[in-house]
C-alpha cells in the first residue's frame, strides 16, 4: 500500500496532529514502507476465522450499577493547564 | 559482604529478617548508587525523601512484627505507573508536569507489601520503542559495553531504565511493562531476568495505556527467585480492571524446586528466524542440552503462524494506541500549546507533545481504523491473532513450556537502528507472539555473545502457569551460572 501526501494529511487531521506540508512527503514514504511490510498478512488464509476479542479466555464480570467513585472535582482538575472554578477552560467553541 | 545495593531481593530480605542491616541502610546504599550512576540516565525522578520515609516506616513495622512480602526492599518504578503526587511522564513531553492524584494498583500492592520506592525509571516514550532512544528525557545507557569500546550501547526498550538500574546494581528490583517485548528484550540486553505475566495477572489500572489488549506489567530483577518474589507482590485481582483475573496468587518462590524431571519442553522450528546469528542458535542448543541433562523431555513443535505475529502486532498495537492516546488533548492535564480555536489547540499540542515514533504509530493506527480499511487491517490482524493463539493452544496440549531465544541479537549501539523503523521493530520478533496470545514469557540470562555481551533465553508457558515458567527458567539460570555483572565504569 502506498500512501500519498493527501492521504497522510487526511489521517493527520483525523488524528488531530498538525503536520507541516514540508513533512508530508517523507511521512508518506515511512508509513507506506510500514504498510507494505504489514501486507504479508494477506498470505494468511483467515476465511471463517473468528477475530480475537479477548487475550485470555474470560467472561467479563457484571457489577451492580451504582456510583463507586467520583464527586471530587479538585482531584479531577488538579492537573488542568487552565481552569475557572470547577471547569476546564478551552478556546471559544460556540460563536 | 557485598555492598548493600548489590544484594538480590532474596538476600536483602533475608538480611533484613536477620537484623544484619535496616531498610534505611539498604535504601541509603541504593540512593547513593543511583546518585553515582547519573550517567546511565536510568531515572527520570529519584524520590529520595519519600524512599527514606518509607524505609523508616518499614523498619518501624518490622519492630512491631508486621511484615509484608517485600518488606523494606527498595524498588524502582517504570515511569508508566501512576504514583500519587510523583511526576508520571511516560517519558513524553505531552505529560509535562502531570502528577497523578491516584495510585496505580500494582504500585499500591507493592507499597502495601512493604516496598520502598526509590524513583521512576526512564523508558521509551509511551513504551513505544525497543532501544530507549525515543524518551523525551534522553536515551538510557546500557551498563554493559563491548570490551575495548566505549561507545554507549542501548539497554533495549521500552523498560530500559528499569533494566539498566537493576543490571547496574542501583536497585535490586523494578517494575516494567511488556506490550511486545518491553520487559523481556531489555532484560536480555542487560543480563537480568524479566517476566511478562499472563494477560490479566497484574492489574493495568493506573498504568498509562499503550495497547490495552497487549499491555501487561511484570517484574525485572537479577535472579529468577527475585522475579518470583516481586511478581507475588505485584499480582492479584483488581475490580478496577475489567480484564483482571479473579484467581489466587500462588507462592511463586515455592515453584523453584530445581526439578524439571517429567516436564516436556517444546522447541518451535519457526523461531529459527532468517539471519539468526550462530551464537544465538548455539545458546539455544545449550539451553536445550541443560534442560535434557536435568531430566526434561525436549520435543520439536510447530507454531506455523509465528512469522505473522509481528506484522499483525503493528496493526493491533498502533490501532489501540491511536485510540488510547486520543485523551492527550491539552485540555485536562499535561502540555497545552495554544491555538486559534479548539481544533488548533488539539493539533498544536499533539504535534509538539508527541515524539516522532509516537506520531508515526498514531498515524498508522488512525489509518488502519479509518473508514473502509478496518476489515482489511484490524479485523484481519485480530483473525491472525486467533490463529497464533490457536498454535500455542495446540502446542501446550503436548508440552509444558516452550524454549526460544529472547532476542535475535545482543545489545547494539545507540543510533545504530534509529533510521529504519522496521529494523527496529524486528527486535521484538521472538517476544511479540506471547503478547498476541496473552501467555506468560520469561527472559533469563544464559550466556554471553562473542563480544562479551549478555544473551537471554525465553521460556513461554500456559496461561496463568507462571510457576512452571519460573521453574524452567530457574533450572536454566542454575545451569548457566551466568552471574552476569557489568564492570562499573559509570560510577562517579
């Protein structure tokens, strides 16, 4: 699989990582190299094979649906880069 | 007697029991050794004050007669485990200034059992790397050097700081995490013991997530006995991790009987990877001979999908990482780089906060999960994963454990492999299958390369049968008598 600059720009946008135009070309080369190497998986016949959903055989536990933690905004906000009262502050999102 | 910092966990535990020295004295010796080894760059934070307080409290508990499994023993913590009030960086710029307001379950278990925290160890950024060169805080140096050659060697990765600290006798034990080989490969490169337990054996709660279906915490120490002791203190059920397994933690030290008679050990032909150096193949043959001499049956097995584990891993791990690392957005914690609007704030923060390898993996992961590609990549990789797990399941119907080399080479020099991501990824070709299948794997030092660098053998076992893995590893350790200590050139 060979990725072009436009595809890399689109992925970077999806991943919310700013990539300068000047780096798109070399990044496309690197990512294409990795994807081409990964494509050896196409040699494996996987028809009818269930995809793995759990690394070890286990049934996920159920628990009672009740609040077990929380109610401590100071702890939640302790590492905030910017805050007001008990809110995180971000640039204006609604005009 | 050896300097206190050079004692193994078992020796230190027994010395403390006999009253030969106190935890404060032991802790002071480790802190002094850490201070004298700044050049290894093994630590990101040294918590001297906290360590001495914890040691004093431990000595008081001992006088009062309440003793935990690792009472008074100094432990270093990979900087991927949240420790309350101590910077937790994952060695990424994006976690600048982050101090958790909570404690990871594994470290909480260690402190409950009497462990003394020495500090946080350096690692590859977000545990993505096999040489410790992707850390925002600079590369870790391997305490080993090639004879007559002063060029710094990598300690492996991602748990390279923990590996270096233990190998250089700065601490007797450390925690690591292993997503594709990040405990076992650095253990092999530095001549120590590293164990990746079964997925679910140790809680992942409070560990910075990389690839959630593969990540597992485990012990790094200088002997198999020490790894058994440390695992016993780390492991256990945790209701806060939905994949934590509700099963009792056995006394792993009791498994070290020295007796492997009656065990059947499988040798997978597929691990003889192309271009494997003769000395690695010879070490493997030696390991087989040792186990046979001790009465184990050795038999050839087939794991036909082995070669597809690494490419499948490079779909699953980046996919899960791209999802896990979406939380680093510059809003709630860590680095924030301003932007004109919220999207730009995200994009600028993530562009400056993540290093090159992390960005590369997030982009790969985003691509393979993007609309139209999910089935071709992620689904395919998870199907291949089923086949890999099935290979192991069939093999374990006839064998009790599997023996392989841990790495295809000994430690290499810094910068040697940074320019070629795939060459770097190939470091993990022998360790990744265990993560893909969720099974336990141990690396044990078994000899040295012709350049005099440590080499490891890997023992793989059935799910939750760490006891047999440790027993087999212990027999190899005793046969190899590879009491490997680097010359302490770094002491200042």
